[in-house]
C-alpha cells in the first residue's frame, strides 16, 4: 500500500474464529468487498512472474473453463528444511497436476494462485461452501520394499528416472529454480516423504498452522486446540 499509493488497495483484519478454515473465511470477507468480474487468490508467500497474471486470465475466456491456476515452484534453498521442501515441490508439482489430465478433466487445483470469474464462484455457492472444511491435497504414497539385488536395481532405475524427469522439468519449465548443486535432494526426498506420510498417519491428526494447533475432525472439519496467542502468553517456569 505504501509502495503503490495510487492503487486501490484495501487491508482487512479479521478476528480469530472457531471451526472455520483459517484461509477460507478470509477469502469470504475479501470476495464481499472486491468489485471485479474476476477474483484472483494469491498466497501471501507466493510471487507471480512479471507476466503471470496476463498469461493466466485469457484461459478464463475459453469455453468450459471455470478456473485457471498456476503451478508452483520454490526458490528458497537457504537451509536444510527449505531445501527439502523446495526440492519436493519442484520435483512433484508438474507430475501432480498435469499428467492425469490426458485421461480426464482436471478435478483438483493448486491453491497458491488461481483466478475465476465471480459468476462461476456464485454458481457453485461461493467460498462459503468450504468454510468449515480443512482442504488438503496430499496423497498417500507407497512404502519402499526391503532391499535386494533386484529391488536395488529397480530402486536405482527409479531414482535415476526421477532425477532425469526433475532435471528436464527444472531446465525446461521451472527456469532452473532449483540450483543444480542442490539436486542431490531429489533421491533423499523420494525416501523421506513416504516415511513422513506414514508418521503423519499414525500420529494425532493435528495441524500446526503458523503456531495454531488444529485438531482435524471426521468429515474434514477442525477445531482449535491451542491458538498462537495463547501459546505466546502462557506462563513459563524458570529453573
């Protein structure tokens, strides 16, 4: 707002709520004050390329298109955890959202950036339809079998093929967002991610969302177990 004072930018602050999707209830409030025919949603930690919006919007003019979205790639490799997440996204984003569309119409979208016409949003009931649902697009992977000569050979082929796909995507589509000296994370992620999913399945179904502990309920709903403000103001004991 300070950088572009000539633009119409409105900042909306909302109180914490109970039993609502922590992102969707903000979208509901934003949609009520927006006046354009096209609504665009952009995560606060996501940047569009300079021509990203201009390239996206024309797709909404095609017949039968209700929503257009962007595929993310990460550029943060500043530490170990950032490198793991960035490598995972850059190695799997295109494979998650593109190949299956050869067989069927798209049935999922990425929420980091998307655009849709207001009339389409209203036809499906608005953001209010998913106001109380915690939406997640992670899938349960396979578990690696015990190693043997044959399985070791298959594993080496699999990792080699995965790395080849990653290298091609990184160079051809992602503008080399992943530094090549960080590419050794690709096979590491292939091993770590299924284990992480297994641990998540066996653990309490709770989400730590920016310091807020949320208990996921049956049916997709959720409730706050502890809020970030409560955690920050809780008494501490010193020895």
